C-alpha cells in the first residue's frame, strides 16, 4: 500500500494489532487467508451471529490450535478481515490522489475509473457479508464510522480539485448522499432487490455522474 496519505486521511488499519503473531512465511499467510475466507463464507450463508471459531477452523480445514496461534477470538478475525478490506479501499484512494495519469483525467472519466476499481474490491464482498457485525462489535462500528469520514473527505477533496461550484457544505452533503446510496446498494435488502449487484452499481454510477455534473464546471 502506498505510504502517501493526503492531509486529513484517517488511518484505521488494525490488521497488525489484532494478530497474535505475523504470518511471515507463505504457509502461515495461506493459513490466515483460509481462516478469513471461511469466516466470510459462514457469515454470508448464515449471518455473523452464526460464526464461531470451531466452525471457522472446520470450514477452513485447519486445526483449531492453528487458528488460535494467530487470532485470540472470533471478534479479532472479523476485525482483521474488515481492516484488510479497508486497506484495499484506502490504497485505491491513495492511487487516485497520487498517480499522474489518473490526475490528468477529466472529472467524468476520473470517477468512472474510480467506480470500476472500487468494484474490483467489492467482488470479495467482505463488506456485504460482514455488514451486520457493525452493530455487534464496537471496534468494527468505529472502523465503519472512520471509513465513512474518509469516503466523504476523499470526495470533497476531488470536488475541490476539479473546481466544483457551490459551498463546501454542499459538497459534504453530496458526498454523504453518495456514501449512503452506495452503502445501501450493498446492503442485504438491496442485494435481494436488484437483479444483480452490477445492476445496482450501474445505477449508482449514473446517479453519481448526474449529481456531480450539476456542480462541475463545463470546461472540466
């Protein structure tokens, strides 16, 4: 992940903190990945409350003692997974604020490319599968709040960079609207309402471009 951080960007990664030991060898990293994948699979199928370490170990095909070498409990596994997901999101934002080629794009192409890259992260559906965990675990709820603040701050910075019209408060309101809509598209209720997640995201992109177009200068 890029070491570049725009001013005001909240660092929320806790992946190194919740691990009891770092998986330095390939075999250890593979084991941790199996544990995470099994956790998400169980949460997706039966809900977060159904997740427990014994089932995770069985689903991952690892010994329970191997799981406890890296994670003290289920909450730590969930926190690690969410932190990894957020790291990927932040790495995309970092790149979109530092890559010279991306910074040369006009606003419409910029946000279209951003939306496309964002979807590549969502294919792992960590956010969707673990969404119910936000209200259960305070640590995850705090990470979700910081993610929202980072999301809004990123969009406001881009609106300013592209010379958006109107007051900063209006930009914040628009960024919050985009966050809420995009978050809802990935909720379980919306996931069942849309024919496909891609269809929901396509409509979100159209809505985003429409509302941004109302405040972006014509020459941008």
